[in-house]
């Protein structure tokens, strides 16, 4: 591996490693300040991860985190901040649940219908923010935050028994979906089942890498995110790329809730997980928008979520995991900026050294040429 390649890999790894180290250190400081053992909580959570049933829970949770983080990462690549992933995936999951409860097609048609419903719903909801940005210049951050609130109200409306809601005790649901839309999981014996749509998360990760790194569209997307003016000069329409990126981000976000919806819950109710879209932001940041990095970050987040309840039984607050997640996000921002500055200085020194070497070589060649001319003249 060339020296330049080694440095690039080092810079890519240094940011997340420093962020995790700082987050763990600061979390330990919090534990010490509260009079608790700064090491034992981590030991307990690592021990929990050794149990097969916890591992299944971690993988299942990570699949949803991974899809949500990919949706955020698509926006990041275009220099867009899609805060609305949470509203997009919740609304998409509810619409898929409603369609699954009222349509009863063969499984070969039912499952694609539910996937298409979720994709179209998520893309439509994020597309609103995209249209507002390219036509009226509205910040996608403001638009998606407002759309999250609107999505919550739309869901509350759809839950009404007079619309699509079904009253079950004190809980509103969309009714149980027809079994033709259920996706069987991967049986792990006594440990439980891994969601069948974990495979979808893997395929999305592969597709994300291929599209962004091996297609003209991916190049245009990254170029527009790096510099709209430069992209426009090369014939790329920045507004079209903004709208396309928002639609693609929302389409992926719409799939984030389907692993649990089609693999376990089979209905949308008040117990459906929320906040996954916001967690996806931190996971995408930690994973540096790389599909492999996001996978590791999603597994880390899921581990903190699923292993932390054990802390309650040993006199520790399980909220230490939430504190650590917040510290990771803060540390990521600081460490990435520090690593970027360090990388720029290294590059500047390298370019300066190369220019200096070229100048010395040029001077040497000039001296050799003058000496040769003198010898010819002497002859």
C-alpha cells in the first residue's frame, strides 16, 4: 500500500476511533462524579452481548438503525441535512400497515406492494422539503422539522376509528396485517428470530455504495455536494440533484420501519419504535457516510440500547448509554474537524516538500546545463 493510501485510511479511521475514545472517557468521568465504578458498566454490557438472545435483538435493532442512517447519509453526500427521516419512516410504516391490513394479495404481490407503499410515502414526504428548497429557497432543515410535526398529526388523524384506526383496549392500531405480507425471520432457535428484512438492509448498503461510487449519478451527486458552482459548470443541474437526493433519502427512510413491521409487529400502534430517524443522524456521522462504517456504528448503537437495561439490576442507571450516545455525537463533530485540519496540514507540508524538491532538482539541472555549455565552448 502506498504511503498516500495509508494516510487516507488512517484519516478515515482516526475520526471515529478518537470520538469513541473521548466518549468512553467522558462517560467514565460522569460515573466517577456520581460515585460509581467507571469500568463495571461497560463490563456488564459486554457480558450481555455474549448472550445469543441479546445478539439477535442487537442485529434486529441495528437493521432499522442502518436503513435510517443510510437515508441520512444520502443527504449528507449532497450537503443536505435531512432531519425529517423520523417523520418519513413513521408515516411510511403506518401507510404500509394500512395497506397490509386492507389489501390481501398473494405474498409474491403483497410484499412488493408494501415495500413500494413505504418507498413512495417516504419519498413523497421528503420531496415536499426538496421542492420547497429548489423553488423557494427554504432550508431543508426547517422544512423537514416542520414536516415531522405534521407527520405526527397526520398519523393521529389516520388512527381515528372513523378513518383507518382500530380500537384495541386503550390503544389505537391500524389492525393486523394479512399474513401474506408477513416476512418470515431467520430462526435462531431459543435466541429468537432475526428479521427477514435484515437482508434488505444489506442490499441497501451494497446498492448505496455502488450507486455513489460506480455510477455517473453518484459522481454528480457527490460533485454537487462538494461544489454546486463547479458541478453546474460541468453541466450538472444543482437543483435537480437537490430534489433527487431528497427523494432518494426519503425513499430509503420509508423502509426503516419495515423490518419490525413485517417481521414482528404486523400492525402500527403506539408501541411502534420512534426516534430512529434522529438516531440515524448520529450513526451516519460516526460511520462517516460509509456503508461499512455505518454498519459498525449501527451495531454499536443497538448494543448500547439492548445491553444497557441490565445496568438497572446492578445499581447503575441505564441512561448512561444515552449519555454515551450523546457524547459520541459531540465527539464525532470535534474529532472529525481536528482530523480534517491535521490532514490538510499534512497535505500542505507534502506539497511544499515536493515543490521544494522540484526547485532544487531544477536548479541542479540548470547548473549541469551551464557546465556542459562551458565545456562545449572550451572545445
